[in-house]
C-alpha cells in the first residue's frame, strides 16, 4: 500500500488527538454526575446499535455477489431497502410516538436481528425480505433513539445545552471510532479467521442483542403522543407542524439535501478514486474517512460548547466547504488526463480527491451533532419521530432515483449535482438563521414590554 494513504491517515489521527487534548474548560460543557451517568448509558447503547449497523455495511454487496447475483439484482435489493424505509418509515415513526420510544428501540433491535438472519439464505425472496426489514430498522435507528434521548433528557430536567455534549460524543464514538473498529473486526472475521461473508451479520446480531438487554434493563418509557391520537390524526398533526412552521420545513429540506448528497457520495467515492481500476485499499480508505468524521465531530463539540456561537450560523460555512470539496472530482477531470494503462496505484487526481473527500467527511462529522441540536430545538415533542421520518421521505426517493440511474450519468455530473444541493442547503440555512433571529428578537421585545408594563403598574398598598 502506498505511503500516501498512511500520511493522510496519520495527519488526521494527529489532528484528532490534538483536538481532544487541547480542549480547555471553555471548550467543554460543565455537567452533573447524574447527567454523566445518563449520557454514558445512552452512548454505550448507541455505540452498540451503530456497531450492529457498521458491521453489515461493507459486506452486503459482497455477500450478495457470492450468492451469484448480478449487479442489476443487487441494485434491486438495495432499492428495496431504501424504498422500505420510505414507505414504512413514517408509519413506524408514528408508532414510536404513540406506543413508546423505548419499545420502538427494542423493535429496531429485533427487526435488524431478523434481517441479519435472512443473510444465511441464498434465496432471492428471503434476501428481499431482509432488505425490507433492514429499511424499517434504519428508519427506527435514525428517529426512535434520538427521540427517546431528547424526551428523557427534558423529563429529567437536565440543562438544554447538555444535549450538545451527548450528541457530539455519540457521533464521535458511534459514527467514528465504532465504525473503524467494526471495519477492522469484520475484516478479522472474514479474511483472517475465514468465517465467510455472513460472519459480520452474525456478529452484528450479537451486538444488537446485547444493546437490547441494556435498553430493557435500564431505560424508562416515554411518549410523544400523550393524547393517544389515531395514526391519521398523528400524520395530519405532523404535516400541519411542517406546513405551519417554516423553520421545521427548512430543517427538513436541509437535512434531505445534505444526507442525499452524503449517500450518493457513498456510491461514488470508489469509482472516483479508481476510474481506471487502480488498486486502492478500500478498507483503509473507509477508516480514513471515519477518522475525518471523528475530527469533525470533535470540532463540533467545541463549537456547541460556546453558547455565543449559533448552530444556524456556522452550518452555512460547513455546507459551503462540503459543496466545494465535492467539486474536486470535476476540477481534477480537467486538470489531468486519464492514463492509458489500466490498474496501478492511485493517480495525482485520485490523491487530491482523497483529501477533498476527507474534508467532506469532516463536514459530515460536524453535521450530525449540529442537525441533532437544531432538531431538538425546532421539532415539537409530540410528533418528533413522525416528523423526523417525514424528513427521510425525499431523501429515500432521491437515493432510489440515484441508484436506479447510477450508470446513466457521468460521475462528474453526479458530483456536480451533489455540490449544487449542498450549496442550496447553505442558502436555506441562511434563511433559517434569519427566521430564528427574527423570532428571537420579537420574543425579547415582548419580554421587555411585559417587564416595563409590570414596573409601571401602581403598588397596591
């Protein structure tokens, strides 16, 4: 493996260590021992849930190919997963608000474990069922756990700013360190121990089962829908909340634009770095991206620790940087002609793109805790899971369209489209900041008027 990969990895690792070690009291949020206990419990569970997800990711396509399925059939299986998340996501989100978030988290564990079990079969219909179950589980993973956390945090009376600490650490560990360890562990199971491509799915099921035991033993139940509305009324209430509050609508659009670009990037980075079948270490590059994401989440924890810095403000810059980073494949396409000889090591354009892609992953690391913070501020508690899954509908439609037409457009067009979407997200974020500032100033003016009125009232003697 070329030394360039080690240099990039080492630089990112050094930055992460330096970022963590250089934090002072101003960069950390002062909390209580009871909150730390609560936060650590959630982070352990969240990390186990993410381990169950990360272990599967690198081996899904490989497993299907070992069963003899072609690119078209595998593409249909992937589309089924995202389609399932789109069709059933809003339903399970509503059920989470209605029947309880803890119960929804346990359902996630059971559903994803069943999905893992289906990987032992080479029957296409059984694998399709597994993808549908996986899509439902994904909807729960990205809504039920966060909804439970926010509700439980508020129910216990913890400071609202402390949520940022939980979000940042959960992303740093669950989406960074756990992802790297899961990749290495999966590689150990499949390559070193030669247990076959289904072994990571069995390991994932074990992690999910362990996490489910902790949830059942230590979590309390909380609900969003205290009025016990029927599903139609719940959907209507969530839709009205989005339609009546521009902040929620903007937040949903921003999330869909960024995550749509992020998932498209997942499909594109391999062909972008090896357009002429260059030999690239996929696992090591994946670990590099996750390290960049850890750097971003570590930086986000500093930003969120300062109450003077508004999330709505700095995320505009993050979206601009992420947009620029995905323009690099287009620029390098004009700067360097593809070599005539196929294979070999990574090219100069590939090296520049790797740096750009690592920058994008750092932006992803900042995005997750920041969008979680904004969701906790703007989305109403009574329909939190439902609205969060509403946000995923355009995302899943977008990803399904991209998957279906992945060979229809040149890769530079796809990256250009993602860059435009990220720029639009920055514009919408600017609009969200303006609305938030306007409502804040109106609220402050109203408070001042009420105080002046109370001072002007005569004392009753």
